[in-house]
């Protein structure tokens, strides 16, 4: 049996974008990849709206924690590194041991959106759907 490759999804706070991406990756390709997420400056918790919109898709990330990327450095053989925000792209180490593929997907932080509660929830849904489309396309292109 072939060993699954590790995918690390990185953003600054590890509370929204990377958490949703990790959950979607595990759901869409858990048989092919082990997904992890981390932050360069992790938040105190996963954003409740990220948890809510993922639950709408039947994906439970309520037990996830915002994790410092340092937890993985030198401890996890990462084949694919996906960076989902500009801040993490600037502060992330340029080389990760073993990384075969480094991708940058600049996604807006839905937690910074200023609007009504309904509009903010819709921003989270739009982001979730955008991430799902990107991961689906990446999976089609990645052996």
C-alpha cells in the first residue's frame, strides 16, 4: 500500500481559511492525502462561522485547534504546502524540508469582512466554495 502524502495548509491565524481547506481536503481526498493546517501567528480558536459553514457541508471542524506552524517544522514530511494568505506567504520559511510543491492561493480573510451578520455568513460560504473549487482542481492535476 502506497503511503499518503502530507499536505500542510498555512495561513496567519489558522482560524478560517486554512481550517476550512484542511477539512475540505480531508473530505475530498482523505484516501490520498493527510491534511494539516497551521498558522504563522495562530489565533486563540477556530472561528465559529468557519465551523458553521463547514457543518453545512457535513464536515465537522469543531474539534480543531489553531496550531502554530512550528509544530510541524522538522517533524512532518510535507509533500505539498498550500499557503492561503499573503501574510503567511511573506512570513513562511521559503524552504520546507521535503516539500515537492509550494502553492500560493491568496484568499481574503472572511473574519475581516465588515457587514451584516447575514452578509458575513455569506462571505464565509463564498470562501468555503472557492476553497472547495481550488482543492478539487488541484486534486485533478495532482497525482
